[in-house]
C-alpha cells in the first residue's frame, strides 16, 4: 500500500549548509592531511644551502685567507686551536633534524682569523695575521648559528659631550626674604633680584656688590625682566601689580592693571614693544609697553600660568601652567595654536635653547624636550630629579641647569639628556635645612656664570671648575634601552 511504503522509509535529518560544509572540510583534512596536528619535517637540504649562503656572505674573506694558509704544519694548527687569547671561537650548529642536537648530529666548522700573533714554540717565521680552523666540538642546547650571524644594532642615542662640573664661587647676602626672581642686564654688567621682602636689588655682576635697592611693591616679587632696547625694567608680584621702572630715574613710570590675582611670570618680546604676564587668574595678558593697553588676554589654561617665554617667530608666545599643559599662542589673533599634554604635573619651568629651535619644559615627574615650531616631542631627560623644579636655564654650550625645591641643582648635557652633575646647595649659616630651595636661576649673557636665587635669602653664583679634565671627571654614560615617545 502507498501509505505503508511512505512510513517504512528512513527520515532524512535536515542539515544546514554550514554544517555540511564543516563535515566536508573535516573529511578533506582526514583524507589529505593525516598528520595535520604536527609540523612538517624540516628539509635538511634547504637548510644546508641557506646556512652555507650565510657563511659565504659573512665570512667569505676569512675563508679565503684560511685556505691560503692551510699549508702550515700540524703542530702550528693544533697550537692555534688551543690558543684562547687570540682566536675567537664560534660554534655553528647545523642539525639535520630537530632532535639531532642531543644525538650529536653533524656540525659546521668556522674559520676565524685574528690580527694578533699566536705565540708558540712551533711558530717560526709566521708574521702578520694568524689564522686557524677551529672545529666545533660538543653539542649545544640552542642553535647559535642565527644569533652569531645576526647583525648587532648599535645604540642610536647620541653620546654626550663632556662638560666640566660647576662649583659655587660666591654667596651674596642682603635680602630679608626668599629671593624669588632674577634677570641679567643686556650689557652683562649688573643683574637684579626680586624678593619676598618686597624689594628689588641691583647687584654688580663682576664683584657681587649691591648697587641699588628699589621699593614700591607691597608683596613678594615673582618676575623680573630688563629691556634690551630701552632703559626699562619690569617687575611683577603677588600684589597683582606689573610695574615699569625707568632706570635713569630709578622710579616707577608705568603700572599695568588688569590681573585679578598674583602675577607669577613675566617675559618681554624680543622684537616688539610688548610685555607678557601670567598669573593665578589662569590668563596670560599681553600689554603694550608705552600705552599700558592690554592687547590680548590669552585665556585657555585651567590653572595658574607659571612660566612664559617668547620668540621672534611663530609660535611667539609659549606658556606653561599648573594644569600640566603647554600652550602655543598665535599673537596676531590671540588664539591657541597648539596644546602639549605630555606632562602629568605642573609645568613650572621652561627654557628655550639660545641657538636651536627647541625648548625644555620641567615638571615634577620629568624634564621633556620639544622641537619648535610645531612642538614635536623629542625625548625625556635620562634621569628624574624627583622634586618640584622651579626654574631651568640653558647656555649656548648646551649645559641645561634645573633647580629644585629641595635645593638640588642638576646639570645636563642638552644633546643627549645625560645628567652629568648633581649639586646640592648649602644653606646659609643660621638657616633651617628646609630652606635649601632654589626658586629662580639664570645664566649671564656669556653663559659662563650661573646665578641662583634661594630660600635662605641668598644669591649664589656658580662657574665651571677650570681644573677639571675628562680624566679627573670621567663621563659615566649608559644609553637607554629604548626611546620613550611620550
């Protein structure tokens, strides 16, 4: 009956195309690759060709020298085999199978030549280069053929230039409070310092004698700058005031009003008659020197603007802030050109190189070097000062000095970032050890003297040790393993 025949047939299990394709793949694997779980055995012939080609490429010249001198006596050959001081032994293991290492499989011999002469009783009349065929004996656990042939890449890190160490040669007392700021006269004959005793003192650079004391601020003086084109000196302080002093009359002739809080940093533009000030109101203000007008208020930082420097070309204004960023400003439009966010902590100090288009920025966690005008990160300095860095300065010879809150004064090679000297300031007798802090540093115009302003109310002057030589103070430099790119 038709109904019985339909019931007696076996039901066909419905299967998807995906399942059927997987079954087909498995069947193909079982059929064509019965040992698909193992690697195919290495081809000994191809390995032999590969190793011989490498040997010919690397050591072809040495082999030819060895064949020419193979006419030496057997005693000289055995003597050269035993000599470990003049011949360098390389083992080139070329096993036929991976397991032949432990079975003592066939091994390659390598010919080595050395420029030194092998001294032995049987070597008579052999001059110049001594050559020896050194057989590879014994078994090794690792295949040394590739590691010995592999080219060793030298370090790309530049080697530092040797600089003599710096020493303190003068301590100047006179201020009654912390010395917070310093600036050198463009004629390099005097320098001025601003202090927490609310005075500005002018000192003779050669002798260190006090020439003049100026009063007028009602709080500590945080920033100073001396104009190279006019007889003007500018000062800024925690009293929100920015003052212009005429050094012919020794009195204030202009004041610049606008800051809402203390003014922490001050800079003069090198080519235009404008003044830049930054403070706790998170704004860098641009002033016209003559008219006292505020040209721009460069706002964008989230915290105190604590360091400023200017350049004749774009970016003309660069600011560092407690918000851990560095900003490049377009002076024409008063807008941000770029923001560098590499630092993790406050950028309290920045210093441009006097010759190269690059600058350093110092933070409590690191000192970083950037290229101008675009602000590309170059590298970190190779050590960490591990303190709050209040000030930094660079001279033309490439000596970077950084001053810390704990009284540490570190000297660095600019090119390589190598820290070649770690000096520690000594507090004035009668001061507390906790007053060993350096607030501001600057080089004189020649770059041969360094002036530091300190928390023990003194000004210290430093110069290079003239008696030092590379032999008495050798350079201990170890290049870093990798170049950090952040």
